[in-house]
C-alpha cells in the first residue's frame, strides 16, 4: 500500500471515529451516521489498497 493512500485511509477512519463519538455524545444521530459512513469509506480505501498490493506481488 502506498504511504500516501495508507495515511488517507487511516485519517478517514480516525475522523469518522471521532465524528461518530461526538454524535453519540451530543445525541445527534445524523452526525453519528456520517461518522460511521466516513469510517467505512476509510476501511474500503484500505481494503482496496491491500488488494492492489496483493495483486502487484
């Protein structure tokens, strides 16, 4: 996985996790859902990069 893409994936996952926690703390379901979606997007990006790495080897 390229370093830049790995960093983007981790940042997206972290941002989503924080947003999800903030939504739960404030009772805002919309923010919680946004956080979950961002986290899932980061997970998907990371999985895509791992697959690319596997295919390149």
